[in-house]
C-alpha cells in the first residue's frame, strides 16, 4: 500500500538550504504545453487592439470557482471519504483515510519533558527537540532544539548507519541537557510515505526527498530506531509514538482554547486530519472511541472529479510534473505549486503581449523561478517588492504590469483558498455526520508556510467555509510548531493513555471473575443450601413457603390479591378462567405517616383500600379467597401464617416485627366489621413470580427476582426440608439468597468498593450477595469506582467533582442506558453531562467500561446461583439431563441490555446438564398471589375428595 504520510508532495522537500525549484519534480523547463490554449490569447482573427486589461480579466476568470462548483467538490470529496472509511472504495482510492492511531486529543493537563526526533521534515537535516509541556497552570516553555546536517553518504548508505547517526545525535543532544536519570518518552516525526499499523508501528513504503538508505523499506522504522538507541546505549529513552506532521499540527494546538479535532496543513503540499469514531473505520477491528484519520486529500480528484475547475495552466503543470495525473488537488493548493501556476500565467500573458511589453525572460520561462515567497510578496501591494522581484527575474515591468501581476497572484491564491475551503467543508461535514450533530462547534488547527506567509489565505478560507457549512461554528487556531509541540503532545497523550489504561485495568481486575471463581460460588451456594435445608447454621435461611405445587392449568375462579412491599401497594382482582387470566387492579398510596406509624394504622389502611376496591369492582359482600404478596422476610409456619422477621425498604410500622402478618390483617378486618375476607395465603414475591410463570409453562420450578434486591425460590423435595414434616411431595423454598455469604464464608473477592457500599448501607455486613448484584447497589458501586478513578486522574482530567460525592446520584438505570448497544457514545456523554460530570471524550468510554464490568459481575454471580439451584433439583431427581424454566421478575433483569443474556450464559457454562429457559413474569406479585391461592384451593379440594 503506497500511502504518503506527510504533506510533502511526491519527492519534494519543504525547503532547507537548496532553492525550492531545484527540488521540484519538473523535468522539462517550458512555458505552456501545446495542448490547451488558455482562453485569453488573442487568436489570429481577433484584433490586437482589444483592451489588454479586459483580456487579462478574461484569462484570470478561468481561476474563478463558483459556489456551485465548490459545493460539488465538497460533496464529491465527502463521498470519497465515506466510501474509503467503509472500505468500499475502488482499488485506487482518491483519498486514503489513514488511521494514525492517535486516539485522543490533548486534555491540557499533559506535563513533562518529551524528546522529539524529526526526520524528513527539513530536507537533509535531522532535528532533535526537547519539549516541556507544563499542564494547565504553567507558562509555555520554548522548546530546546538542535539541527544536525546528515552527511550525504549517510543518506545513501545502509539503513543501520542512518539510524545510528540519529541515535548519536540524540545522545549528543541529551548529554547537554540536565535530565539526570529521568525516563524520557520520545516522539518520532518521520515524514516519509509509511503504512502505520499502531501508534508506535510504522513501515516505510519508500524513501523520498533524496534519502536512499538500504534495508529500511518494508521495515518498521520505530523498531529500527529503538535498536539504534539500544546500540548507542542511551538509557531511559522510550520511543512511544511515530507521528505525521498533519497530526502534529492538530495536536500542537493550545488545548486551553478547547479541544481541537481537525488539523489542516497547507505547506508545500496539503492535507488534513480529524478525529473519527473508530466504529466508522472499517479497517479497524475495534469499536471503541475515536481515532485521528489522515485524509490524504492531496490525491483527491485523480478521477477527474476536478475536471470542471481545471485550467489549461493546471493541465500544463500536471503534464510537466514527475507524476502526471497524481496529486491533482494538491497541485492546485500546495505552496510548491502556487508560484509555478503564477509563473505559467505570467509567461502566457507576456507571450500574448499583455504583460512586460510582450517580452519574456529565460528565468520566467524556467520552472520553479517564481516561489511561494515571491508570490506572497507580489500579491501584497503594500510590500512594494513586486518591482524588484520581477526585475530579479530578468523582466522589465512597467508600472501597470505590477498591478496586473498582483491580480494574477490574487486569482491563483484565492482559488487555492476556496478549494481548500471546499475540502475542509467536506471534513467538517464528515465530522458532523460522525458526531450525529446538526450544529457543530469545532476548532481547526492550521499549519504550514502558506498560512504563515499569506494572511489573506486564511481570511478567504474562513469566509468560504462559513458559506459552505452554515451549520458549523468553526474557529481557526494556528498550531504552535506542529513539528515539535504537536509530536510531544501525541507522545504525552500516548503516555497518559497507557498509564490510564494500566490504572483502569488494575482497578477493574478484582471485578473480573474467572470460571473457577464462579464455580466456587456455585459450590458454596450448594453447600449453604444443604445446610440451610437441614436446619444447620447457614447464611441461606431456606424458608419453607407451604406452596406444595405449581399450577397445572386446571385452576379456575376469582381471587383477590394484595401486593405490599414493591414500589406501590396494590389491590387486584384476578380472574383465572379457561381462556386465561384477567387482572383489574388499583394502586393505593400509603402515606408516610402510615408506613412509619403503628401496625394497627397500617393494617387498617390496607383494609380501607380493599373495601374501596371491592366497592369500585362491585364485589361488596362477596368473600373471595385472598392471596397476600408480602415482600419482606417472613418465617412461615403455614401457607397463611408468616412471622415478619424485620421490616426493610423504608417500612417501619411499630408492633409488627415478630408478629404473624396474616393475623394482623385478620384483626384489622375484624375491626372493620362490615367486611368478610378469606385470607388463604401469604406469598413471597419470588414465589409469586414462579407461580405466575408456572401457569404459562409447567416446567417452571424456579423463581428469580433481580430488582431493588435479589432473591430466588425453587421446588424442593419435602423430604429434604427438615423444618416441615412429611416425606413425599414438594415444597417451594424461599432461599432469601440475598444474605448468601453473610456468615463470611463466601469467598468471592469482595472489592474495596463493595466494602464502601456495604459500610454506607443501612444494614452493614448483611445481604452481602445482594449487594454485589441488585439494583439498589450497582449504581453505588459504579459511583465509588468513578470516584477512585477520578482521584487517580484517570477520569474527568482529575478535576474534583462535587457531584460524584453525592450518594445514589448514579442510578442503576444509567448502567442500562450507558451499556445499551444502540446508544451512541454521544448519548452516553449526554447522560453523564446531565449529571454534571466534567467529561472529556475518552471519559465516556471509561465510564462505560466500569459499568460493563460491574453489571457483568452481578449477572455472573446471579448465574452461578441459578446454576446451583437447577443442579440441586437435577440431583434431587437423579436425572442426567434436566429441562427447567426459571420465572424471572425485576426491573434490573428486564431492562438491562445484557444482564439476562449474561445470566443465561453463566448458567450454560456452570450447569451444562441442565437446559434452562428463562421466562419473564408478568405481574408476578398480583397474578402469582392469586395462583398460589388457586392452587391451595385446588389442593384443598382434592384432599377433601
Ligand atoms: P422492586 O424490586 O422494588 O419490586 P423493581 O423490580 O421494579 O422493583 O426494581 C426496581 C429497581 O430496579 C430500582 O431500585 C433500580 O435499582 C432498578 N432499575 C430501575 N430502572 C432500571 C433500569 N432501566 N435498568 C436497570 N435497573 C433499573
Ligand atoms: Mg418486585
């Protein structure tokens, strides 16, 4: 792949000692080629008396590019860019869109000393710089630099000799610096056509600019430099990045002025780079963050896209160049060519008798005699140098010629600026597209001699860009010594990213559980289950629920259900008929003075709500069987008997703990003499979930909740349940698995962050398993990790943020949003910005990674638990293969984009002999309670029969 990676066109150099024309790639000194005749030439039949100013005007009109033509170029370039990004372009693409592996723009916090080695940017010499970056507070420090002339035998000798020479220059330069033993990162500015495959990996395609060292083409130049540095014995010098000069320009922009995401160079050649979303770059495998893309637009238009705006002068210039047909766009914009275009136009006008009294000079007829510097001087009438320059070219200009020459220069350079604007507009359009933003605020770093020498270029560029991209607010910022500052910045950013990656990996490592760790959790869960069932000390209480069967589908009737302990209190009427279950329900608020008042008040309030509901539903006077979903830990002594162990979730009503909840309800009913209610069952929400799914799928024998908290239940053999007499049949066991590990046995490595969350909770040391898994805690775990990363400087530029200190500010629902695949990083950024976090573009990625790691661990632990449960049932039944369905409820499980699939994957891994289907329950609390009641009624009837 022949990718030029510098702005230097073909074999030209940016200058140095040799006069520019000597380095140009023209072979024949000529005026105009024979093919195209410029429009203004008075032909045989047109009278010589035509006003010469008008003829000149006519000639110069060819350099005019209309707005419509600019828009066409803009659209065509944008099309080529996008084709190339998608990897769909023709074998000979007109723009290259090369990834530079620079993944982040400066934060402004970059600090330290960086060594820069420049090779190929300044002709036959090599430059070494020491650049000091001073972070946010410091003053800019002028870089120290030294230039070394490369002997011609080194430029033409073996590659090792060249790199050894470079290493010697480095050693000599460093010796003079008071650096001591400090470790120094080095950025390598290598301006030759390269194929870059990493930030510190770049293969030379072919030498240009007079270099011909053997054994280097096809090699990784970073590696060659590293080897030479080692041979030279320079300690503590690390080659971190290899950088092209366009990227250097973008990165060299003062970060205090805001992020700069576009670099534009117009020097001898022209090129641009910008920050693209990695997922839009087909040649890269990854799908993360941004990367700087070098557009390589100099070659744009090789496919005739520029046809309509090419003048005969452009065609001549191209034909006479070393590579006709190549770099057509660059040949209209690059500083190397502008002077030549002026010369061709002047020579033509002179030959037509419209300038210099119709005479030319040998210099005017020689390629390269009009330089960019000449042109800049002649374009500016106030400089007053035009006359002298023309005379130095051997011409005898008249006073009126000076003004005409100025107009020629203006025409050529105006066109260049406008074309450059069209291409920049294409890049801005691409940026807009990639960011999915209609309005874009962007800084463009500019660099190169054309900007330095011709201030008008920038103003025309600015004006035209504004015209072509009305939706963009573009500011142009001159880059500070792109070669040095920018390369140092790339190096600094790379060093920072590497350090941050390391810190992030270290922070998140304890959350990453391998298969062995998960299998250990599963095994310990099995142990704890067995002990709990036997009535031995165990963190799993394994509470009998007195639910002895799951629905068989024959259940019928109308039932009342109550749901207390979720987000709302509800009363429901559930009709179980042959054609399915229908539910009418009513939500009732429970005022705070009731939840915090006396138990009597609470249960009176509940009965009031039931009475109201019966009246609304026309059920007054009927005594329907009632199931009570009561989602607090209870020790049940029968289906309709449950001792409240302790309140949770903000309930605090007095005189309830240690009491039978059904008795409390019945007493309240008795106080309200008007009603009769038949309380049949008290139901845990896991059981309700299992039962409601069991009605749809008879294989459902496990219930799972992952919402505010987490818990599970399953059908156990009655003979295994020590607390309940009876040897045959089944019983649903409420595991209360949130408490798993509360006895300190669980050896899942609890991280420092989990400990912080636990300490700050209302029940420190309790519900340890739940605190690693459920919705009430995941956001808090993430918040603590973010806080830590912020302190390490990895996030939010290390700026202290008040908002992260706020408890519960990071909701678990944010994890769902941030991890959603359909959400662009831009939207993730918006969520975090809404929280008031001072975000950089990389921060969103880091936050996403933190969320992923935390929710992944939660899902895997949950999966390990489910694996223990299904394996237990399989063992109970002595089956080799077991097919079972798990009924699931809980907003975290249902709304998180990956939680459910991670649970399933873990279960497949840890319980390979079980085929487990997960079925999400609909209204497990209401429908489930009714079904528990219905099954109890069915069983009661069968027993009676
Ligand atoms: P409960 O467990 O109280 O019966 P839910 O099952 O609805 O209620 O769970 C509520 C919990 O789910 C909230 O406390 C919150 O932590 C979490 N949550 C809410 N929305 C989302 C979401 N979009 N993604 C993940 N978790 C969520
Ligand atoms: Mg619930």
